[in-house]
C-alpha cells in the first residue's frame, strides 16, 4: 500500500465508499500475492496478471462476444445485476449505489472498478475475441499505461503470432 500506484487505487475505492479490507483493486490483490506466487488460472489470465504486476496497473480480460452493447465505466444506481459465485454456487448480486463499475446493457461486468469480474463475460476455452481493460490513475502516466498495453500485446503475440490487436485509449469524460 506504500506504492504510489496502489495508494491511488486505495483512495479511489475509499472515494466510492469501499474500505481496503472489504475489497482491494485487482493490482493490489495480485501484488500482495507475489511472494507466495501469483495464482494460476489459465494461460490468458496468467499472462495479463503478470503484466498487471510488472506495470502496477489493473488489467482485466473479458469475452467481448458475450457483451450486450458497449462496455462503459459508470457509477452504479444500485439495481444493476452482477452474476457471480458464492460458496461455489451461482448467484446474482447487485452493485452498491455510487459504486464505480464496468457494465454493458445486461448488467455489471466488473464490480468496484476492477475488483471482481462477472461470470457471464469471463474468459474460457471458447473465447476468441477478448477485451482487455487496463485502468490507470495518477501517478500512472499515459505513457506507462500504453507501455503496459504494448507489453500485453507483445506477450500475446509471443504466445500466438497470429494475434490481431486494436487499442483505444479512453480518458475522463470520453
């Protein structure tokens, strides 16, 4: 939490009412696990988790074919559905009012900005079109965020030279 990049996310989470002990940004959760070893999930998730830790930016991967409408970063009203798993069972929760979430027309795809992804858009063996979201807050510069994106694309192409990538940078108010 003493790293400026992590501290910025802690402040952002506090800004929409989430205490660090309740939920941490994805990058903080990963950095806290480095000494014990990053969790192994699957090839793609392991790859973007490594980029996240190396560049100290939250990175998420979503199955774009499972989206309904465009992805957007918004403050939740509080009635948006979020499909997840609790105690091994599928459940539908809702985002808290004022919580920053990624969502599409069907509901929340990632709660608390970059804390937890929904089940519906999760990557799996059938995924062929991926949306990677790299989130940045000051002190992370645009150049640093773009370097993380380039590292992600380079890693994807090292694993599969046929990977096609398109990137777009969104800023405040975009």
